[in-house]
């Protein structure tokens, strides 16, 4: 990595950052960069940029794509819940690693629903590389979500179709 912030770190500091990233501890990695950086210490956005690029270099981008969702397995999971499923809901969510789509079984007694699957096809670096939109997560969750809902005989709703941060289209 030829980033000046990364280059200013010692070999030991770089190793520590990589160890934190490999253990899915990005906040610790960001802190390690702060603690090991010479003055002036780079700001949080700059350190996060280093972490994003380094995760790609290490093959850790976005926790990696999730395997394709298995509708039969998801139907079985929903059927094993302690309450009757009233609907299947998909919604965009974001975390330290980027955007993903959560597929949930909604019941009367559990307001947030039960997570059936989290679908992720890469981290946010895809946005900067011009790879998305279209969002492949959206295509997958639309297909599998509708199939699971149909097999359960309940409605399906995708809360934020059109990609993360966009208004719902229906």
C-alpha cells in the first residue's frame, strides 16, 4: 500500500493493524493507526480510508460475499420460530464493513423480526470503484424473499428498494 499514512507506520504497527483486521476488530485497527502515527496524527476519516483499502488488500473486504441464500433452509428456519410468521421483510442495513440487506421473519410478538439471512456481496469499496449500483444484494433478496414469503403464505416487503440510502419505491 502506497498511502502516506500507512507508509509512516512501523513494521510492528502495520502487523498490529493487520492482526486486528484479520480478527474483525476494525475499531482497534483504527486506534492502532492513531497510536502509532507520527504528528500530525491523521483524522478519523483518513484512518478509515486506510483501513478500507487495507481490508481489500488482505482479502477481507466487506466480510466477503455471503453464500447464496437457500430459500428451503430459510423456510425451515421461519417454520421453527416460536411464533407464527406474519410477513417477510427485507431492508438495507449498514455496518463498519459496508452495506448489506437483512431478511427477517416478522411476528406479532417480536417487533424487530427474526433475522433469517444477511446478504452482502462486498464492502463499500465497490461504490468508489464504480461497481454499484446495480446492487446484487437487492436482486438476490427480492428473489429469495418473495419465494420464502410465498411458501409461507405471507406478504413480502422490501423496505428500501433502489439501494442503500434511497427512498423506497413501493
